[in-house]
C-alpha cells in the first residue's frame, strides 16, 4: 500500500512537528486562555498520523494535551474568561478523540495493508503455480502433438527410411535436441546394432566428426548408449557423454560437440527392431517425463517395422509364387516342345507313310480294280487333312520356326496366321537384325505376343494391326498398334484382366515391361520390352 519512501517520512514529519509545537506554545503564551489553540495541536496530531507510526501518533497526542494543560497553569493571568476551563476541557477532549480515531484508523490500515500483503503473496503463489501448470500443460500438449505426428508418420504409405527420417526430425524439433540417429540390428534377433545413415542434424558442420565416428561404430549388448538400451529394453540417459565410462565413441575422438544423450528402443511385440539416439550440446539431467513419452513413441515406431516385415513376407510369398509360376511355365514349355517333337517325329511320319502307301495302292487299283479307287482316294484325303491338323497342333504347341529360325520369323509367321484366321489386316516390320537372342527370352516374348493377339481378336474390334520388332544391346522391343476401340485405365489395372497379368508375369524374369497406351484418336498401342 505504501512505497519505500514512506519509511523516510517520520524524519521530516518529526522536524515539522517540533516547529509546529513551538509555534503552538508561542500562541498559547500570546493569546488568552479563552482563545483556543487546540486547532493547531489537532493539526499536529494529523501530521503525526501521516507517519503511519502508532508511537508517533500517541506521542503527538500526549504532547499536545500536555502543552494545553501546561499553558493553562503556567499563565494564570490569562484566566480572564469564564470559558477558559471549558475551552481547556473541550480541547483535551478533541485531541483525545482525534488521537484515538487516528490510532484506530492506523490500526485498520495496518490490518488492511497486512491483508493486502497476504493476498498479494497468495496471488503471486497462485500465479507461480498457474505458470507451472501452464508450462506443464504446454509440455503435455507438445508431447501429445509429437505422439500424433509420429503416429501419422508411422502409418503413412512411404518408404521405411523416409518414415524414420521424418520421425527423427519431428522428435528433434519438438524436444529441441540437435542430433538424432538410428541404429538397427544386423538382422532380425541379432545381438549387434549397426549404425545407419539415417540422421537428423540441425546443423551438420559441428557434428561432422561425431557422425563419421558413429557410422563406423557397431554396438553389442550393453556397449555404449544404444547397447544399453538393447540389453535392458528400456530408455537410457547420459548426463555427459564425456564423463561416461561406457561411451566408446568419446574414446575414439575428442571434440565430438555432444554432451547429454538419451536413447529408446523400437519394439514390435517383444522384439527390439531398432534404437533411436539423440544428443544435445549441453549436459542435462535426466527427464523422466521425456523418457516415458519416448517409450510410447518406440511402440508407435514399431508399426513402421511391422509394416516393413509384413511387406517383406508378402513380397517373399509373391516371389515364391512367381518363381513357381515361371517354373511351371518352363516345365510346360519343355513339355510342349517334347510333345510337339514327338508328334512331329512319330505321328506325322506315320501319317505320311500311310499317305504314301495309300497313293501306291491307288495306282495299282486303277489297273486291277478301278471301282475301288474312290475309297483309296478318300483315305488319301483324310490322311492329308490329319497331317494338316498335326502340323497345326505342332505349331500351336511350339512352332519349330522359333527354334530353327529365331524369334523374328516366328513372329512373322504368327502374325500371318492371325491375319488369316481373324480377317484383320496385319503388317510386320523388323527394324533391326536379330543376331543374338536368348531362347527362353524369345519364348517369353513369343508367348506374350500370342496373348496380345488373342486380346486384339476378342476385345479390340480392330480392322488393322501393325507389329514392329527391334533389338538393341540384347533388349527386345515389340510394339503392337491397332485401330480398334482402345483400352481404359480400369481395364489395364483390373486384377481380373488375366491376360494382361499373364503378359506381365512372363516379362518379370527379364525385368521387362508391358505398357499400354490408348491415344485420343482411338486404338491401342502395346509396347513389350524384354
């Protein structure tokens, strides 16, 4: 309620009071007793009140009353008026009442001041508590936002390295720690941690040496900060890595520019699949709340690895199925070749012999029994038709042209056969000489062509088809272009489009590509690259 200057008030008020008491005494001497000088003494009491000191107020009241009484008895010659005694009594009463009121008021003000001081202290205490609560709330809010960010990053459809890089950045940004790094096991359930190249560095230059050493330091269980986490399965904190006896990297080089550090495990179930470590340039005491949050983050990050392992299992399963498919295709192709060869070598020869014998018989019957020639002629025609059927079966199983003359001649024959069978005008163009070709690759390309021609006949509603083949540096490029109704993106990506899926599966072993394009003016362009 009062400023610090109030403490200096009694000094100058005391001086003024002495002067006023002297003046009041002079007036007491000069004026008769019936002329009251109590007003001046009253003013003195009021001035004493300004000191806010109870002793000053009492002293002023006592001195004022004493001077009035002393003046009355010291100068009896002034007792000329019958009102002198009355004035004396009234003056004493006024000074007494006034002094009492001043004392009461001073007590009330002191109590008020004390109460205000208590309220001020309580307010300050509550304000401090509120500030601490706000800080705690902001910290909790920051941790909640961090957990949300990590959860989003862990569930986003991105590469594992990108996800972990983003999580390192988010944690460093939220905690204001300048360095973040990831250690991963050498393999699943491995007892050693390998450093990765996944970092977050707020400023790379000061930590260049630390980064270089870390990327060459492998940790075993219990060794270093990551090793402690791997062994215990719990977060760990180092106040100052330079003073820590179990921090191998500090022994390898000086001036690492890192002090405090903490690390936490990344879990999938009960398995530790990684350790994230963070460092500051200043020594810091452990923060249990931060470590608790990091434990939760470790569980969130485990989802990234769960997704990775699930994808690896799916890919491995798909690879097994793909290998099985290609093995079956290879076996089927070999079986086709064997059956085609046997049909060609055995059945075709038998039919040719029958036709030859029937022709000789027909020549003899013309001379001996002409009426039977019609039967031999029917036999010859039937055998000839069967020979054609056998040839078609052989060509459908595996065209000898493919093995005897190569892929270009086989494609040309297939395109001509397709044109004759469907009535679609076809043209074939060879843009380069096919000198070197792989038998299995050529077989895959030929089968893809057959599937593509089947799709043209079934769905394209085309009148013309252009086929072009070129080879460069051992890579085949086959292009088919028609003037049909085209193909939609839905048809291309539809999982029920088994023909397209089959073509792509046949191209996979050769890292090949099967691409469809439907120009705005209609038609479809199919490009196969093996």
